[in-house]
């Protein structure tokens, strides 16, 4: 059974990136520094073409050198006026909730109230050994740190006790968000418990759909709404994060994206347990039953509209880019997404 996006919230559209290392015109990897500078320009363009949100996911590897997303987001915020900026995702399990709150409160001040944060357990676990955390505590760390973050979002002073960090006793945590709060989402990759956790703490739900049929996530928005009701909370937005690439034509989008997708996913298949993609599996993923939104503006818009409708979601964030793509290809993707894809989805959904 399909549902339609809830009309209690406006349709919003974002872009997410992991800061994949871009290549130059001769297909040579750019430096981490140039990749980060390019990323700032991408965020500025996203604002200029009317995109609602620009998010950067936290990673700590050579091919994803975005270990300080909030710093980059601050640079984007200082050069933009409309677009919301935030994490996609912050690995809260291996961070300190107080510092995350302080960094994004600071970003909220710089941007004039445009900051958001998406919290996650971390499907990429590079930060755990880097910061000295034991993967055996994976679940406990996220639960307890989410609990503290929820207390911080209620406002100061904060009193909290736990096992993963020092307790707080009526502590004033600064800076105070100008409007008192900012949007917080929980990123969910397939765990019903995470859906219920988001509802319990009153955080919005972001579904991370990176492979397979988006339809299999259909029970989650309904579970989220039921859980919110059982906790006595008002309805909250539901969003979808999925990978893709937009170019002038379907053929061009496939030709640009497929070799990079095959290389990156193939490289991580041994580490993360992904199936090594074939051209056949790729064509399935970009078709109606898959998670990839790759093609011309019309093709991508039709698929986004289908995804939002089937899940009853009101927000879509395109995870654009793939390691090895050029800055020109990424900038074209952003421009087409903002000027053609988003208006077309709004038209399709009335």
C-alpha cells in the first residue's frame, strides 16, 4: 500500500555530500585542501539555485577527508543567505554531545538560524579507533549520548548523569541558540529501534536508503508516527537520503557515475560487506526498484516523486557526488537539481 507525503510539513529538498575527493580534468585526485575548497563553492552554488539544505557527512579517511564538517559548513554559511546547513551525519557515538551541541549552536549563530544536525550511530566506524572508543559499546554509546543531547536541546542549565562521560550538575552550556533550538534528526539505516528512539526524544526521522528497494522502508514512517503518538508527541518530519547523480541526459549521467560507483563500492565491499556491483545490478538500482537516483532531470524528478509518495515523506536529500568525479560534473549536478529537478518534483506532487 502506498501513502502520500504528509501535508502537515512543506516539501523540502537538500543535498548531502561525504566530501569525496574530486579529480581534475586529467582524472588525477585533487588534494584534500582543494577538495574542501571546492566543497565550499558547491554549497554556495546550492544556495544560489534555491536548494533548501546542504549537508556534509562526517568521515575520517583518505578518500573522504571531511573530519570537521562544521568548519566547512561555517564557511558556507558565511557566504550564503537562505540555505540551511548541517551534518549528514554526525557520528555522535564517538563524539561528545556537549561539543556537538556547542559547534552546531555556533553554526546556528553564524548562519542566522539555519543550522541543523543529523545524528547517527555511524555505519562508517573509522572514528571509533581514532578517538579511542570500543566497538563493543556501539549501542550503549549512542543511546546514552543521544539522551544527553536531548537534555542539551531542552536548554540550560543541564543536569545529567551517565557512564560514558562526566556528569553535568546544573551546568550552563553555551552558546545558547538564538531561537532556543535548531532542527535535530536521527539518521536510520534499517533499525526499528532507531526509529522508536527518534520518536522518544522528539527528533525528526531521516531514512538513509543507499541500496535496494526504497519500498522496504515503508513501515518505518508509520512506526515513527505511531511511536510519536504513543509518547504524546506532535507529528514530526520524515526525510529520505539517497545517492544519485544528475546530468543533461540519462546516458551522460550513467556514463559519468557508473565507473566511479563501481570503483568506490567495489573498494569498500570487503570492508563493509557490500556486494561488488555489476553493470546489471547498477541498472537495477537506477531503475524503479532501486535506491540510486541517476539520470536526466526528468528521470530523477520522477523517481524522487515516487520515493516520497511511497514512503509518505516530506523531505528528500540527494547524496550527490562519488569519488573521482570532477568539480564541473558536481557543479552541473547541483545546478540541474536546483533549477530543474526540484521544481519538477513540486509540480508532480501538486
